[in-house]
C-alpha cells in the first residue's frame, strides 16, 4: 500500500487549528483558536491550495465544524468557546443563523442522515438534538449585509435552529455525539462512558468500554457501526445487536478493540479508499489503523498535537489540523506530493520538536543504544518509538514507512528556556519557585508560584483560577510542577489530593523502600523478598494531633534482594518444564539482560525493555503454576516500568491480568507464595495511570478472588492484601468510581473485622487500610454515615483503639470527622 506524504500546507491561522471540514475535494474550511473560520480552495490551474476568505464570527475559539446541506450553496455550522452554534454562508461571508441552548463550549456537531437535524455536544455535560429549517428572509439579509459590508442580493437564506431534545445524565463534559436512524442517539463523555438515548431523552444503555475520557464518536458511513477513541489510547468498534428501526431495543456490543497509543487521542476519520481509520492525538502523530487487520498501518508525525482530521475521499487525501497553526494535506498520489524543499522543511520541523523524558517512559542515558546501531535495524511494528544516543543528545526515532525517522529530541523540561524557577515574591507572597508560563496565543507570560512541599494539584488549581484559564489544564500544570521542582524529594509523604475528582494526575515514581526480613515461599531456599512497600499514610502535621489522611499515594512492592536466587531457581525450573515451554539460549540471554537491568536500576520506572525481553516474559508467564513464583517475582518488578505495564496490560489487552488470575485459580497447584506474588503484582499495576484504571474495571472480581485465596495466618499474605485494599480504596475514591466505592467500604471493614477476630497484629499493614478508609470518608462524607449504619463502623473503630498508636490516631481523626457539623456530612 502506498504511504501518505505531505502534499500541501495551508498557512494563515494565527493560532492552533482545532477543526477541519472538507466540503468537497476542492473546498476546505478550517476553524481555529484565533476565533476565525477560513475557506480554502484548490486551483486546478495552479495546482495549489489558496485562501479564499476568512470570517470572524465567534466570540471565542472555534472547536468544531459541520456541513449543512443546502441548494443555495455551501453552508457551515460551527461551534466553539462562546457556546453558540452559528450557521455561515461561506459564499457571502455572513452569519445566517445561530442556535443558543448550551451554557459552555460546544465541542462537537454531527448531522443526522436526513440533513434536517443535527446533534451538538458541550462542556455543559449535555447534548442537544436540533431541528433545522431553511427560509428566505430579505430583512435578515439586509441586516447581515450591513453588518458585514456585503452588497449581495437583497434576499438571503436564513437558518432556524430549534432544540428538540436535551440529553442530560453525564457527570462530566460531553465531548461527542452521533445520531442514528430510528431516533437513536449516542453521547461520549469525560466521565468515561458512552450513553445510548431514545427520542424521549431516556438512557437505555451505558457503555463502560474505555478507561479514560471518551473524546470522539464516529459513525461508519452506510453502516450501523460506531467507533470511539479515548484518552486511554484505544479505538473501539461497536455493532448493534438488533436490526434498524428498533431503537428502543437496540443494544451495542464491542466488535473490535485496538490499542493505538500511550497518549491521548483527540480526533478520528474514516479513509474509505483503503478501509482504514486515521486518529490524531496529543503526541503529534496521526495513526492509520485497521480493525480488520488488527494493527497500525502507518504513522504520520507532526510537529505538535493534532486536533482535527478529515478526508478528501475522491482525491484519496488526508487533512489534518495541528497545534502549530497549520492545516496540512497528505496524499498517496505521487503527482501531488510537495516539492523536496517543502518535504525537508516539514521533516525538520517534526524532528525539532521537544519531548519530555516522561513522554517516552523515562530515559537512562547509560543504557541508550547508539544511533548508528539502530538506524539500519528494522523496527518491529509501525509507529514504534525508540530512544537513541546521538552525540551528546537523546533523540526519539519512529519506525514508519519501513524506515527510522527522527521524531523529536528528549529533554527533561521541553520549555526550560521560558521558566526560570527562581524563588521570590509574587503578589506579595513568598514562593520557593516562580515560573514564567508561556500560554501561547500571543499573550504575555503568566507567573506561576509554587511553595516547596505543596501539593502540585493545589498549586495548579490556584494558578488556573487566578489567571481565569480552563481547569481542564490542571493535570498538565501539576505535571509540569512535579517535573520541575524538588516536590518528590522534599515531600515523599504527600497530603491528600484536594481535587480528588481527577484521576489523571498520578505520580508514578517510587518513594524510598525499606528492607524487611524475607520469608520462604518455595523449596530449596529461594525466597522472594518481603520488600516493605511505599506507604504515605502518616502525614506529619504542625498541629497537636497528627493527620494520617487523606492521602493520594499508592503502595508499591518495588524492592528485591533475591536476584541471584531468582536466576538459580529459574534455571532449575527451565529444565523441569515441558520442552515447548523451555527458554532457548537466545531467550535465556534476554532474561539475563532483563534481570540485570532490574538489579542495577535506581528506579525501575526508568527501565525500558526490548521487544524480545517482553516476549520472553510472556513465555515465562505460561509456565506451570508450580514453577511460577520466581517468574511472578520478576513480573511484579517489571510492571513498575511504563514500557512493561503498557505492553502487558494495554497493548496486549488484559494479558497480564488474565495470567495472574489463571495462576491464582489453579488452586490445586497454587501455593500461598503464588497468591502473595500475584497480589503484589496487582498492587504495582497502580504505578501506571491507565493500568490502574484497568485494575479498577476488574476490582470486584479481583478483591473477591484474593479474599478467598489469602491466608490470614501468613503475615506476608495479610500485608499484600492490605496493600491491595489500600490502593483500590485510593483509586475508587475518585469521582468516576462513586458507584462502587460503597462496595469497597464493605470489603475493607469486613476484612478489618476478620483480622481483629483472629487477633492478627500486623498493625503496619492494617494501618494502610485505615488511611484508605479515612481518605474515602474525608472526600465523600456521605459514605461515613452509610458505614456507621450498615457496616458497623463504630464497633470496628472501638475494637482497634487499643491496637497501635498510629491506628488510634486514625480513629481519633475519624471521630473528629463524625463529630463535625452536619452540613459537612
């Protein structure tokens, strides 16, 4: 299949291009943060695209476009930051109608099949179905012509938009919506769900297929199939289980799921001429993929984030809108490819982009391969990224079109040149760090102040509110603070997240680990280490009473001193397993390199594993359960690295979780060591934001599975299960998991009751469960009353008062919460 190459660059917008619309193969419309619509036409004579017109009709950025069928010429619907949907006659250059009904940004507009209705989506958490009527109105024409200094005909087409149905029910912004035949509507939201509606505004189905914000819905032409993309990096295709015309009975099921990227996906279009889809996203890539082939076909790199994509179907071209203010057209037709100078300049702009080391999953300079060693070695898949050492720089290469190309330069802080980070006074208050923040849009830099030890989310919220910037950027600002201050070193015990509604900002590096005596799990003295976990439950306070919650940190099992014994036991088992399961010499060498990397790493989160090393671990996970303990010991360490956790839990959908569950369920062969290792591995899943969401999707079955498998008389079994309950409690306390938080509280309190009944005195582990309970109750006090009435919370608290000083302080903190004024409950 021919590859896409740059054909043209449409330069004219002053700010990022957020929407693109193909009215025909020769006519394009773009919308931008500069608040304008621009019309571009293709000249067959000149063989080039040129700017035809520009309109400034919105009082805010333009975020979405749709074509409105009309016999009077091309009409465009546009929505944006002012919350108004505007109809524009791009021939006359005038607004000919507007729809008012949303109270916040309109982020998507999609038409129905008949063309006289459309559906809009908004940050106000609603979607609206509109009826469109077209009439001729001379007076309206005169008014518009006077406004726009336009001397056209006295009669003008007028568009009337009437709201028919408002769909309410999502807890967060609705990013996209589609209309289907039979009065069926689907909406996609930041609450991670897709809802199915009828024309009575009734929700008939809630689809929970994604693990993060669902950004876009696309109806495949001439079918009743849909595709969604999400911040979780996945694309999912759905099919209806009933025939057309039965909208009330229609049920949607997943037909295909494909993991595309470790980064957010924002836009989607269909390429009918090759039966593939194109998705653009945060990292500046457009991914061409096929559900039928189950793979990525091609990757097109851009200098910055890609916000919009569209298709020129007859020309078989692809259109993109980019954060660098440029709309680009890519073609597979050699006759329309841009000249060599333009191609080289474009590739240079792509290669010159700056990537944070966090975006490429950590960089260990000493372990980077040389550029010369990689450039002639074929990649393993389309879109593969590889960090290499070239001179004194770390570069990212991308495998695309059967060759390695430069994707960008790796730096610890891509915007270092604009951020001083010096201490001083800001608005009369002292800060340890003051950064100059360039928010773009030709606006002056803003000043961000941060106090050492402060929660980055709290500082980010203060900055955004002060500067009247959208709170949707809170995670990016918090991540910037986290990467450019000594926050982690100064404040390893971070106080609770004041913005617990957000699940996206989750620090992933490990805090310091403590060594605790190990305990034998298997024969011949191989002992998986007990590695005390990272716990941030006890938070010193300047007041008289110590505060132990809320906390937003997870517990990880991130230490081992048993690498020599791991090697010996793995070698022994490799001779015992069936021949088809044994590692070859080449695979054994991969395993040795893998273990050596873990052993030498200062922080496992910075480890990057090769494809062969990951495949070797896949093979090991299929070993018999009686031989699996040393494998699980390595596996639970590996998944602290984003490169491994992404592979085992995202790229290979639930592969790692399925293997863990399989070994636990092999009850006749699973020792208590298998259960403990599997429990520790699932605890370590919480080191990755997206993998933690996957763990939460399966939380009830996992907790129930371990509750039957954990040996209450084994201290390390109790330790691991308490850590698991802690992690689930912290994650489930987020807003998006409210429906299951009550069930977790029941599990946690029953476990505490069981431990007390059996006089278990591992109070350090038990303390972790109390801090998670406290975090949930502080965040959502209504659960506190429920726990007292339904789950005997007060009785359990009373039993734990005499156990340990820290737990006693936790209970005193809970008692103060219970005694708080009723309005806080």
